[in-house]
């Protein structure tokens, strides 16, 4: 019997590859412009994803503001009164395409 030593880095790389496969096969078709929150403890929090041409992708949190959060909450049907934003990939890093980065909403948009 031969045993191969597996380093932590190799195991981590393998786990990332498995996660990428699971994430890509779990993606569902969506309607262009739809948004969803992913990775939070409920439907009311998480990383923001947007649908572009039937494919979910990420919205990067660079320059993420209360106004950006208000627009997403409004689009999802939530109140915009007690909006809270989190930075620095608080809900984890997304895997896949980033559709939007450096958003600048004025806060009154519907989408």
C-alpha cells in the first residue's frame, strides 16, 4: 500500500474545485435583471447576485453604499427603512462571474 501525502494547500484547492462544480451545476435559469441574496442566514441578507442574460453573477461590494442596498431591498420587496450594509465579503467570496462592480445608485431607483 502506498500513501500519498496531501498538503493543506492541495486539499484546499481540491475543495475549491468541488465547490465550483457544485455552484455551477446548481445555478438556475433566471430573468435578466433579477436580483437575489446568497449566503446569508435568511432571504433578507447575503451577497448580491444579479441575472444577466439568464446567468446569475455577483455584484462586487466595492464602493457599496446605503443607496445601493436600498435599491436591492426595494427590488426584492423589502422595506428600505432599516437598511444595513456589510463590507469586505462579509458573507463570503462569490465564485464565478462578477457582473457589476462600483455601483453608484442614488437610492430612488426601482432596479
